[in-house]
């Protein structure tokens, strides 16, 4: 408030709020041009330091608390009212090709299809198709490796071979795919090493058929098995957690299509504060014309809802399902500890391809639009803005009466993650 017009605007604001009409010196020039409306001047007076201090202190005394403790209670009540519903009530967009193809056509439509935005819209759909090709191609190659190439190579399903090798020779799952007992972890190898050792032994038996018994006694190819049972399942769960964020963004799109009005509404708005001339607002807030543009999620016609459902949401769900299926299959067929840890990080890049394409090839205007796009709430939260101090205090009291063992202890996302993982593992076992 110590520079140029900012100081003048602030001084004028305080003067108009504190000096009654008709009293004190008149102001003119730049001071007069920055005067806020009467309602804002009254708001400044009401929110001035010390205006609510006496009331807060009185309420704290009535509640048998210190002013600091009472203030903390009110802050906690405000937090409960405004933040606790965000997890299941707020939908937003992420910086990805899918979200860009979802948003930019509505922005272009709202601006009456200018050619510049139309070109960006076409580019977004083109990169969406490129993303479909890359993701489906990689998934097809993984499926071909697991379903075709491994079968031709004679690689059997890993299942739980050697999962309890520490209990061998008399424990569970101690018989390997070759029909021998693991005995201990020293006879366990990955498939490449085991198949090479087996091929060497069988080749020697063919070359020296008269020494078959001696070769069997002195050459031990070992057995094929999983090095660690638990690290494999932990890595599979981590992989499912990494893909759940993609499912969440898809669900947000579905919520938006379901709840927004089925009429074309503008997704952009030009808003200039009315409390001062525009140039004064720019000087005070140090902003530009771009800051007056508001990007928001609004209604769209049924035709656009069908287009977004068929072109974006359903293909995205299909790719997500196949990624989860073949990702789990790939990890469950990985025997080595190091390999399964490395593979769980490598597989997640399939669902991140859309973000990579967006970050590297999308127009900078799209980056700004998605960054500034306001989240959309399924249910309006405006009524919570008018809650009084007493109502906020009662919110804390009611919340303290809730049982500690409520549904909040069982968040939906981890439960969905476990259910989807269990479904994939069950489908993998049935297939085998």
C-alpha cells in the first residue's frame, strides 16, 4: 500500500469508510476515481481490526474457553464445512490430452467458434487419436508377449511355484514345474536361467545317451519359481494404486456429463470488478486482461454429451481396464524381485502417455485454460458461506458426537482398488 495508485486507493477506501458523509475534507482527482462502492466501504468498516474482537471474546467467555481456543474451534468448524465434502463433491480437470479434448470444444463453442480456437480443438482431437494408437499398441504388444510368445517358448504360468521355499522340502508349494522338490532357495532360478540350464542338460543327454544316469546325477538345472511371494503382491497393489488416479479422472468426467444441464451454456466469462475502473484494478492487483477471463464448467447439449461419452470416456475406460488386466498379469508372471519392482514403475507410463503428449505437443493456451479452469461441485456449497459463528460452533459440537468407528475409516478409493485387484487376480486364476 506504499506505492502510487495502490496507496491512493487504500487511503481513499479508509477515508470513505471512516469519515461520515459531509464531514472532513473533500477528495478529488485520482483519489476520487478509485473510490469503492458504499457497500464495500461498509464491509471494510465491519471487517476492520477490532470490529469482531469484543463479540468473539464474549462468545468465548460464554463457552468457557479462551479467545484463542474458541477461535481455533471456529476455524475447525469452517474447515469441516468447506473441506470435508471436496473429496466426493468436487470434480476437476487434469493436464492431459483427454481433458483437453473434453474442455476445449466447449470453450470454442462458447466463443462462437473462432478459427484460432477451432484449430486448437482439431489439434486436440488429433493428439487424442495419436494417444489411442500408442496406448493400444503397447497394450497389444504386452498381451502378445504374455498370451502368445511365452506359450511358444514353453514358459508355463508362474502361479505360486516356490512361494514357500523357506518351508521346503516338506512345506507347501515345494514341487516345481519340472516335478522336483526345491529343497532350498539355492535351486530356484528365473525362467531364462532355468530354461538354459535345462536345455544344456537335455543336450548333453542327447549327445551322450549312454551317460544319461550320470548326467542326471551330476547336472542339476534347478527349478523355476518366484523369488518372493509378498514383494510380488505388494508391487501389484502399488501398480493398482497408480492407475486408480486415471479411473478417478474418468469418473469425474462421467459425473460432469451426468449432472451438468443438457443445454449449451458458456464455459468462459469476462468479469471486471465494479468497485473501481478497470485500469485501477489492474494497478492495485497487478493483473492483466487475461486475469479477468473466468474459465468454468457449465452445461452442454445432449449431442456433446454423447460425443464426449463415445469419443473420450468409453475408450478411456477400455484402455484403463486393459492396462489393469495385462499389467497385473505381467507382474504376476515376473519371478525376480528386482524385475518386479522395476516393472511396476515401467507399466505406469502407459496411462501417463496422454499427459506426456499434452505436456510436449499441446498449445500453451490449453495449458493456461486447464490450469485456470475452476473445479465443479456436484452440489452447491454457497449456503455454507452464510453460516454464522453459532452455527459453525454447533458444527464442531455435532462432529465431536460422531462415533470414531464410522464409514470415514473405510475410504472408498482403497476399497475400490482392492476390489479391482481381486477381480483381476481371480480372472487370471480362472483363465489358467
